[in-house]
C-alpha cells in the first residue's frame, strides 16, 4: 500500500491503508508523524491509518497565537477528523500522544470506540524536575544533544531514518520545547477515566526509561475495560523497535472492539 503524504490546513499528515476502520495515530513529544513510519508501511488490511503532525509539531504550523495545550491539541484533532469526514476512529497514542488521545476520548467518548496507549504518560500527569527544563530548551539549538536524547529512547533498534526524526523534532514550535513538559506537570484526568466505557489497551516495554511497566499497568487498571500488554525488552519507542508486536496488538484491539474477545478488566492480559 502506497504511503500518502497530505495536508489539511493547518495539519500535515501521512495516510496509508484503504480499509473501513479509521485509526488515528498520535505521536509523542519531540516527535511527529514519521514516528509511525513502520506501521504506515504495513497497515492492517481492514484499517485506514492517519498520522498527523500535532499543531506546532513537524510540518503543522501552530499559527501566530499558538500556545501548547493538551485540550487544544485534542480539539485540533477533532476538527482534523471532521475535515476528513471521519466520524468514528480508533485512537493510538504514544507517550505524550497518549495523553492527547485520552483527552480526546474523554471529550468525545461516543466518537472513539477504543484506544491503544503505547508507553503512555500516566493519567495523573508527569512531573519534570526543574533542572531538566534548560536542557529541553537547549535542544532548540543543540542538534547533537537532541539526537542523543532521541537515540536513548531506542534500546533495541535505531532506524535508518533517525536523522529525519531529529529534523522533525527540531521543527517544533519554540514554546513547545519546555512547554509540553510543563503541560504534563499540570494535566490530571485520573478522576474521569471510569466514565470511558470502551476498550483500552496499554502496552510498554521492560527497558523503557520514561514509563515503567508498573506505571503502564496502573494506567490500564484505571479504565473499566483496560488491559495491559508487556512488550518485552523494548524501550520507549515500541512502534519503531517492535512494529510487528504493535501491529499484532492493534489487530487484537480491533477484535475486542468487535465483541470477539472477553471484556477487559484490571487483570486482563493480551
């Protein structure tokens, strides 16, 4: 299936697959649509994969009045789906993108019948120590430092397009380099998760230095129909390190949503 590079003003996106199940792929911080390249290269037959750059990331302009905000990212994605005439979609979010996916699902619960959260930020948010903020800001100018930071997220596989990922990260809006970390220190939707009554699959690896398996498992347990999958020795970039496992789990989630697997629960494993 050929990869299609498209744009909906103001969001740039990649699209692959011609199935009747739309899947919205939401990237993390210091990232963009290219992080989904492995999945986009081999979409599941029944899916239509859509991977946008969030506002202020990659090739998506934030506009003059841009200010980082998780609710505003979610609203932008809702408008993006409207523009593509997509009424319902499965949400797949990685890291920071899992927070955006969760915000989106809680804001429009009937529109999103399932979520796949990969190495997710906890629903209680994530505090970044103050001493790290100057380092995050320095990545605006320090390509080598940014490259090393991204490289550390990939324990088992470094893709041949790593330099493209670095270029993509450097195109973030200048307010986002430390601004998105500030957002996560204030974001907390843990009290609302029980209202989301659709399937949620959470996956993470044992060598993830940012999101531990225990944290990811706790996120799964916070949802009424949550389930957790351990991805083994991978780090914080499962969709790059083990795309075959991510693809298989997405397939299982689609089966569960169609009612062919038992309901999830605190101790359900896939």
